[in-house]
C-alpha cells in the first residue's frame, strides 16, 4: 500500500501529494489563495482590512451606547410612572 502525504508549498501555497515509498509527486493542485504582486500590495490590503475592522468596532460601540441610553430612558420613565 502506498504511503502518500500531502505537503503545502510555503512559497505558492500549492498542494502536493507525494508517494514517500517511490519518492514521486502523485498529484498537485494550485492554490486558490491570492498571491500579491508585491509586499507593498499586501501591506495596503492589510491596512484596508484593519481600517474596516476599526470602523465596524466603532459602529458596534455606538450602537451599544444607543441601546444603553434607550434602556436607561425606559427605566427612568417606568420609575416615574409609579
């Protein structure tokens, strides 16, 4: 029985299936991961992702503050009705 292992290329992230007994590549599959033209492109994409995450965090914080304010108003109103 063939002993086949899967290896991922650290450079291009392609998958290789190697028969370790025969020491041959049985199959290969190209990566679906994006490769960037340059390191600067990668840095730009990561900076954009970080900005989007920061923006979503601020929006979530504002929403939570609005919910808290509304809950406090309802609580004060219910205390005033008694």
